[in-house]
C-alpha cells in the first residue's frame, strides 16, 4: 500500500492567536477548529490554515523559517521512505498527538519546517 497525498496546509505566523482567529472569523469567514495560545487550526469549506505564534524573538518557535504541513492518508510508507533517505530518524513518527494526528517533521536547508501528517481514524 502507498501513501496518498491529500492536501498542503500552510502554517502562517501570528503574534496573537486569539486576536487573529477572531479576525479570520469576522473578516474572512473562517471557523476555528482548534486554538490555544501557541497554535490554531482554522477552516472555511475545503480551505485550512494553521496559525502559529511567532514574534521574531529568541523564544520564537519558527526560528526564522516557515512551516508547511502535508496531509496524507497512510503515513507509514512515506515515513519509511524518509527514514531510508536519512531525512528523519526511526523514532520521529509521533502517533496519536493531542490534536488527533500521526506525524513526523524535518527541516530543509533554509530552516523551513516540513511536517507530514495524517488524521487519526
């Protein structure tokens, strides 16, 4: 069985998650699926955006890069491929996260974070 690529989900910076989710709801018609002080998932129809706290400080979790999430079905084959390529370590796959995903991630040469994730069924 192979991995099916479903969608690409941009993760955009936010200095204030509560402020920005309210703005997207009021001004762009998005709904909030999940939000805490550091991260939010918002959607409108088939569009999904993730917001991540970002403030250009040493505490900044993005460290100057961007974040992309690749939504897949059947994550194991693509995870095995990335382990074989040496891109990630065999213990990188996180199963059953608090936000109901299985996922792994890595950085490219420009410190952009790439996460591959699937929904927990």
